[in-house]
């Protein structure tokens, strides 16, 4: 892993949105102004706009709220690891499953290779959103993971509602929507051997302050929390709520599986009683959405018959 200590230190100084001269930054970090300039160039590649004005120095286009271990930690939960720059939070936990305990989580400021479902890229500019992953060991094995992404969707909604969000909905199997625009997504990756425990890594990405510059890189309608709540400096509060919510939901899921969450999920279903298209590996199925069954499968009325689907994706494209 590359050492980004100097760049992170620069961003800590620039996070207030004020101008800081190259000389000032160099003195604090004990490096040359030329080195500062090179670090700034990389920081811009992380999705941040940095102004450079002769006689004034460098400034971010907008202040950013950096994640704080003090503000996110919760006395009754394992302390999350705060990562500055990482390939992906999911991959970090997958790489370290042999040495971490169940319940270990991590947050990142920036993902160099953030990923969503089906190999998609998750747009991850520095310090703008929430990039979170949680490792959990389910002793009852692979069968115990059935419907987990649906329960996690409910957990994310719960956290967002405590922050003041309303009108949130869920899209099967793993997305959180507000007014038909994507606000957050879930990616679950796991490994298990026959008869053994299931090792689960749960990734959650939430748009908090996503600039319209990134619109062309996202293939569907999207929204961020700043737009919904018209509040700033909410990343740490959201991170704390998310950590608490997922921990409690995983404890409940461990005990009762999906059954505790089916009613709530069906209440939040964004497409209930709507005609939708489900993209499958071998084509597309169109029918009326009837919610989910006890195993978490999507129910569709197709040709007057209710059918269940465990795979596929509801099709939504950017207009």
C-alpha cells in the first residue's frame, strides 16, 4: 500500500476551505513547495477541486468534513478502523479476515477501486461520501446468509431516518432510494466451506456530498444527503448511526434470520404493485412487483401467476 501520509496531512490543513500558502504547507510538513505541488496533483486525482491562486496558495473548492475516530467510536461496539486511502473497504476486510474479529468494521475517506454489484465501479471521491464495510462471522454457514442484503437495506434506512431523512425506499435486492433516485447501495461478499462458518463482508456506500461533476460516471438517477437534508458536516454523525444500526441488525439477523425484517422491507419496497423489468442472465422478465417472500426472493406476477426470483436486477436507467 502506498504511503499517503503527506497528502492526508495536506488535506487536513486544507479541509477548512481557506487558502494556505505553499510555504506554510511546506513548513508544517517539512517538505519543499515543489513536493507540495506534486501532492496536490494527486489529491486532484482523488476527485477534489483544488484552487491555486498566486500570492494566496491552495484552497479546496469547498470545506470537507474528515472522519473522526472520536466522533464515530461507540463505547459498546468494536472500534472501527479509519482508513485514509484504500483500494476498497470490502477488500481491506477480505484481505484481513484471518486476523480480525467478527464485528470489525472500517471506513475510508477515498476508495481507489470502490466496487458495486456485478463488477460496477462505485464512484468514491475523497471525503465526500460514506464508504463503510463490516466483517461478520455467521456460525450457521452459507444457508444463514439468505436474505442478508435485504436486512442490511433496512438497517441503512433506519440509520438515515435517525439522521432526519424521510420518504426513503428500498430497491430489491440492495439499494436505498429517495424520490426514485439512488442514495445508497449495499455490496455483500462472502466465503464459506461446506459445513463451516460463513465469513461475510458487508459494504455500504452512501452519497453525502456528491458533486454533479461525477454525473457522467453514474448510470442511473442519484441524490445525496446534502440535497435531501440541506445540512453540512453530517458524515461523522451518519457514520456513527450506520455503525450502531448495522451492529444491531446483524445481532438480530444472527438470531432470527430474515423473518424479523420482511414486513418492514415490504413497507419500504419502492416498486410494490408497479410493473417492472427484471434483468436476468438470459434475458428480461416483466411483471408486477409483489414484494419479497420469506426467503427474500423477489415476487412478480407474470401472466397472472406469482413467481419468485432469487437472481437478477430491477432495471432502472438514467433518463
